C-alpha cells in the first residue's frame, strides 16, 4: 500500500503547485498581451502565446488530476486515469498551432518591420523573465516534474518560456542600441521554434501511451528474464506491457507452470513476481497460469521458454 499512499501525497502537492503557478502565469500573460499590443512587439506577443500555452497546459494538468482521481466504475474500469494523457495530446497540438501562427506573422514583419517601443518592451520582457523563474522554482520545489507526464509538460513549458523572455530582452536591447527592427520578429521565430519542439515532444510521448506502446522506463528483456527465472515457470506467452497513465505501468501474460503445482505454491510464486516487477517499474501485474497441455500457440508476442542462462529466449 506504500505505493498508493505516495501516489496520493504527490497528487495533492502537484495540485497545489499547479494552482499557484496557473494564477501567476495567467495574470502575467494578460500583462504581456497588453504590453505586446502597446509596444507593437511580436516577440512579446510570441512570449504571451507561449505563456498562454503554459496556462493551458497547467489548466489541463489540473483538470487531469481532478478527473483522474475519479473512482473507476463499470463504464470505465480504469477510472479516468487516461484523461491526463488525452489532455497532454491536446496541449501538444495547441502548441504546434500557436507556433505555426507566430512564424507566419514574423515572416510578414521581416519584409516590413513596424515601429517598436523598445523601452516598454524591455521592461515587460524583464518582468516576464522574473515571473517564469519564480514559477519554475515553485514547480521544482513542490511537484513531481520527473515522473508525471503532465507536470513535466507544464514544467518544460515554463523553462522554454524563460528562454522566450530572454529572447525578447535581447531583441529590445538590439532595437534600443542599434535600431535593428528585425530583431523583434527574429526573437519571435526563435521562441516559436522552442514552442514547436516542446509541442512535438509532448504529443509524441502522449500518442505512444495512447497506442499502448511499451513504457519508456521498462526494459522488456529484463522483465521477461525476471519472470522466466522464477522457480516453477517454464515459459510465457501473450505478454503485453503498457502505460495506463504517468507512473502506472501494467503487464499481462500467460505463464506455463508444472501441473503438480498447488494453489498455495502458485500464489506465493505470483506474489514474488509482483514484488520483483515493482522494481522494474511495473505496478499492475496480471498473470494467467496454465499447464503445458493447455498452452495455445497463437501468441501476439512469440513464445518465450525458460532456460538456465536466462538469455537464450527461443522465438518462432
């Protein structure tokens, strides 16, 4: 049960951190939009667009925590845990659209750069940088930015947003000292490329989960080796490993055991496997036991036979 307790504790810490971060970022995003319009700076608007994507990602992550903690029912036997992954896909797609729009705008501005109020732009961009540093610090301290996909997505947004503010600051200085009007659309393009990249990465890892891909933190060879080296198991087939939601990986398979094995022995053996696999990042294990006589050979993942070395898995 220790695992579940840790899970719910990090859940409430994540929620609190997200709420604080969301409020700060949304308020400052409004400031940046107004600042961008008043100073006529596309770099500030790009940064505001980036902040909007931060705010959206934080809001989605918050909703995901709210929904994914809803209890499972007959209609949704896994509960709403996948909501978080769907949210991450939408978030990634939004980022890609925002960045494409800003790049399109910037191309127009390279051809005829408008007049920009560089001092106002500098002030707004500098405060923006401080706001991002503050939010990143709050998230680092109070949330699980390593394991949780949504928290990591939100955190990466904030980090790349800092770079956006730095870009806007440099552009403002170049316009102030050298009158280089093109620095503004250039900064906005650089910010957009960062946004595009994080959008692509979040979308890619979320789609991998939705496609029931093997979790990135699970090594299939080690998992099969661990099961096959368990006393009493002579082979496994129909092995499936997938992610339900961030930090929750599941495994199902059929295992061939000796027909002389008693129910008590098989239960002890299954507990041992569950315990061993917990260390290999698998949290939910379902194993169907069968005797050699009942083994059907129509497996999705080929039969794997146990052998003393644990290496030579015969596939056919």
